[in-house]
């Protein structure tokens, strides 16, 4: 009987933590500290988010109305080899 009571108590504690972590208990004043601002470090690292544009999908066989320029090559991080003497 004690084991069954312990199992029910652990399940209720787990469900309570799950609801608290998701913010479902915010109406009762029980919200985690970072609920209003999730992952602020990612928001701070964004570069020009206003430049983002959503476009409709183009079928693979259909020609595009504008030709996109070729992407620039990525800078290499390895140093170039020294010339042979």
C-alpha cells in the first residue's frame, strides 16, 4: 500500500512540474522566471531579422521570374600553405 501511495505522489509531482515548466500554472501565480522571455541569447544574436522575407514555393521544373546570384564562397579558416623554396 505504501508503494502505491509513493507512486501516485511521484506521478502527481511529475505532472505538477510539467504544468509549471510549460507555464500552464501562470494563472495561479506559479510561472517560471523565464516564461516571458524564452532564449533571449538567440534573440540578441539575430542579425537584421527585418530582412527576412517569406516567399511562395516554386515548383522544381518551373523557371523562376528572377535569377538569383550565385552564393559567395565561404571564407576558408585554414591558412594557405607556404610556398616551396
